[in-house]
């Protein structure tokens, strides 16, 4: 790889992918619309980490807007496109499904159309473990995922299906990555890890949906970024393009939400006061990744265990609490 496009560059995962690519000497063109889906301060914090790095060019724009995207493609030849831009989050997608379909499905379509027009043959697409709802664990990539429980999951499924169409019609080589509960420093403030750390630290009651027994296969963001870059390799054989779905997850024993909260309590030296709320019908009770395909195809497996990852995540929050403590949740 010499020159790549990373969409959603100010996002949680895309920021780490971009930084790692730059450290490897790859030129990165980034695009992000800097929307207010969550507090902009955390996006600006991530973007500031990239701005002065050699080889990085940033465009403020929206992948839903073909004009914005055309400006980014103009005069450039991308070796790989990492489409990591997305509206994420299950609960909010129920309240505003149109936004999710526009960003996650229409945005993916715009990128695919420009790829086939401009001769860019490799796509890495971020997808989600939310598609596996209702299946036995650990989740394997060959399971049928045609019954999504939320507009968010449905929009990501739509993007996956579109990539196959363009693979079939135009020979695009595609890696689809289904991420499992990503956490780490500068994480999304709409996700449980950031919220629980902030609330427990300041003594605010934390809200838990369900009884806390639900489990998640937490995966550290740097492991996810490393796997995402590895997925830029060709998936086909010889001159034949490939189209592969690959899980990136912790791949070990998932942890219950209550045990996860306990680990944060230990690191902050404070007990959480919990407010219990009913679990949404759109939420999955448990997640666990079968990562045998990632090991085989990408030679990837997670390196950062949950304790080390939480140490780094809590440390980042405490170092940045002067502004991170005021982030809108």
C-alpha cells in the first residue's frame, strides 16, 4: 500500500487504523463529516493526534454526498479504501433509522460506485457482530444473518450485500470485518466502557439495561486496527478477486456486564451505584467470536487481554479527565 482512503477518520476505530498506517509509511487521505452524533470534543481530540503527522491529508466531508467524495477521489489513485465511516449504536438507530440507512448503506454505495469508476480494486468494510443475533455461540462467519434486530444491523447488512454485488459485477476484492464490542482509549462516549468509567469516577449512578448477566466479547481497539490493516491483503487467488467475511473479536471467554463493571470499580477504587432498566428487544444477550478464520486468513489474533486494555483505557480517561469528564453522553 502506498496511498489509501480511510473514511470516518475522526472515529474511534478509524483514528487508530489511520495512525498505524501512517506509522507504517502509508499516505492516508481521510474524510469525516464531524457530525454531532456524540460530543465533538472527542472527535477533535482524535483528529488532533493525526493532523501534524507526515503523510496525512484530511477532508471534512460526508460519504453520503457524492460531490464530497468526488473531490477526494479527484486526481488520486487509491490502493485500498477502508470504509470505516458509519452511524453506530443499536438504540439510537431505532429512534432515527433514516440516518443509519443514509450513512451506512447509501454511503457504502457511493464509495463502491466511485471505486468501479476510478479503478480502485480493494475495499475493507467495517461491519458488526450485531448481525449474529439469535445464533448459537461462538458466532461463525458462515451463519445466515438475514434477521437483523435493529435498523443499525440492517443497514450494515445492506452494505455487506452491496459489496457482493460490486464484487460480482466489477471484480472488486472485498474484506468485510465484523467487529466485536471494541473498547480502548478515546472510545465512543455512547458505549458502555466510556460511560461506566466516567459515571463511576464522578459518582453518578450508572444505567444498566437488563440484569447485567449479558456477556460481551470485548476487543481492544489496537488489536482491531491491526486486523483491519491486515485485511487489506488480497482475498482472492491469483487474478480472481475475493469476497470474504471475517470476525475480529476477543475470541476467548466473554465477560458479563456486571463483571466488567467490577473491573472498572477495582481500577477507580470506587463502587458503582446501578440503576436498572429493562433490556431492549434490539439488544443481544450474548456475543462471542469464532476467530479461527481470522487466524487462518489474516494470521491475526488479539494480543491485548481485557485487564491490560482496561488499564490503558482507565489511564487515558484519568489523564484527560479535565475535558473528557465534561463530554456529553
